[in-house]
C-alpha cells in the first residue's frame, strides 16, 4: 500500500471495500494507518439491517481517523434509511 500511495503523487486516494473483510478488532488500526498515510476516503458495502451496528461502528472509527466513509448501495431507500439512522451522507449508487 505504501508504494501505491507514493505512486499517487499527492492525488486524492480512496481505499476500496477491503476494510469490510477485516475483523472488527483490526479495523481501527487499519483505518488509522490509511489516514496517517494520506488516504481520504474508504468504501464499504456494509448495508442492510444485519450490518447497521457494524456500519455505525465503522463510521465512528473512520471519523475518529479523519476519513470519509462512503457507502456503496444499490438501493435509494436503503441509503435514505442509513442516512437517517447513522447520519451518513456519502453514498455511491451501484446500478
């Protein structure tokens, strides 16, 4: 990752959804490392009722690390519901 970040040469960097696959206990360290190394945004697929608590936790960790969490969703209603519940405002529609 360090080589890829260096190769970006100061461009804005968004990290993919790999953070979704990390154990909850490893997410804080990983997001802090990303933020410390110039990443600005992290993508997540965590949507749906089953993932609401995990998404809320991930959003709190991202905010603490000064990262912007971007939720990938293919459902407008789901995006609205998540925004209301968790005050998330960054979504990308997958269609």
